[in-house]
C-alpha cells in the first residue's frame, strides 16, 4: 500500500517529478535550437552590462526611474523633486532679472526643504542641502556681470524700455494697443 503524503501518494509525487524533469529537458532543447538558429542574436542590449545592477537597493526605484524616463517635474516625493530642483537651480536663477526675485526664489526653496525634512510621511529621506541666500545672490551677480561683459543679453526683461516696446509692437503686429 502506498504511503500518503499531504493528500498525494508516492506514485503521484514521482509522476509529478518526472513530468517536471521532462518539461525542463524540453525547455533546454528548445533554447539550444533557438541559439543555433540565431533567434537570440541582435537582441537589444546584447553585449551590454545590465543597467542598474550594482546599485544599492532603493525601495522607490520604480518611481525615480519613471520620473527620469518621462522627464516629469513636480511629481513624486519631496526628496526627489527637491533634489531635481536643486540640480537645476542655477539655470532657474539665471533666468531671473531682479535680485529681489532671486532672494524670494531661494528663500522659498529653503522653506520647502525645511518643511520636507519635518514631514514624517515616509518616503526617501530629504538630503537636499539648504542654499545660502547671500552667497547664491553674489554668484548670480557674478554670472550676470560675466554675461554682460561678454555682450550677451540677459533676458527680454533686461532690454532697454524702447527695445521692449518695439518687441511688444512686433508681437502685436505693429499696432499699439492702449487701454
């Protein structure tokens, strides 16, 4: 009489093992045939290392990669959005034409970094450093002076008033609209 194991007798277990062995052999034979036929040649990524293989495990990896791949902004946990904003801060500041606006932008950024550090909602830790407002304004002024010395115009807001009016008239089709 066969011994019962978990509702199955020995003959059922042996039959299942033989069946799995036959499947494994079948799969191996099909793989070998496909390799001989060249079915795996010219696959995307062939001969390249596996991407992100050596990275430290990040529980939010899928969200970070989605944001990077789709070039999304303003989405995701504060730790990621603030880091992205920090990386682009210099270009953002260079587009501003007044020192007051530069200071306001930096103070707003610092306020949001501090607020994100205080949040206990989970997600990755906020490691984005605060910006020294006075030092950043000085660097902004230095970059601005360098652009002016090179003869580059800052932005449309830096144009002389007559140049701004001419540009506005060109945009409106040459007509002056008074209100």
